[in-house]
């Protein structure tokens, strides 16, 4: 199924993330595509806040950050992975991503998945972000 949204503020983008988080029955892999400042981390903050995570910061320099989740029946851990600085499949596998995405108690959110599509799980949600004006973003969700 594909859905298209247009948001006019960070809050509206996070509200879409909130609706998605509330629908999650278990952990999955959510891939966020789009150029710099398209809204991927902003969206991730909306997902995280809905799952009770107080402060999610961009993982760019650390590549991956991990947060405990307490308020969900199945999801126990939220992983936020930013592949912007990685260049090889070996580098990403060193983060034990296969173990993470095969466990339904994990929610894995990936920014910059473009370079690694061939190793990502088939069973995932793809979300594309596009800046269409200074404060406007087009968000296309496919699951
Ligand atoms: N409708 C909107 N939705 C989301 N962000 C918006 C919107 N309008 C303006 N912005 C601004 O766009 C920027 C989005 O930054 P964000 O860090 O979320 O992007 P990103 O896609 O994660 O970029 P990067 O690839 O650098 O990680 C923020 O400064 C935010 O305030
Ligand atoms: Mg980001």
C-alpha cells in the first residue's frame, strides 16, 4: 500500500510518525530516504517520542544509537541507524543489523538506506521524503 502526505511543519511530520508508531504491532525495519534536511531525523523523533523515548539525537557521528522502549507490548528496543558515512556492506554488518532486524522486539529505523538496498530485509517499510518548499515536505509511505 502507498500513501502520500504533504506536511507544512516539523510538528505535522512528527504527527504522521506518531500515527505510524501507534499502528506498529511489533518491531520492523523502517527505511527513510531523501536528501539532507528532508526530514528523516525529525520523523524519527516523532516515532521515538510516541514510544516513550525522551530525547532522540541524530546518530550521524556514532552511526547507530539504541534506546530502551517501555510502553509497547512487543517492542523493547529502538535502534536508529544512519548509514550516511558508511560505504561497504561489511561496515554495516559489523553493527549486527541482521540480528537486530530479525527480532520483532526491535524497531530499526535507517536513514540513508539507499546504498545498501540489496542487504536490507524484504519485509520493511519504505518512506521517501522530499522538500517541496522551505517548510513543506512530501512524504510517501510504502509498506
Ligand atoms: N514539514 C517539515 N517536516 C520536517 N522538517 C521540516 C519541515 N519543514 C521544515 N523542516 C526543517 O527541515 C529540517 C529537517 O532536518 P532533519 O534533520 O530531520 O533532516 P534529515 O533528513 O534527517 O537530514 P540528514 O540527511 O542530514 O540526516 C529541520 O531543520 C526542520 O526544522
Ligand atoms: Mg538525519
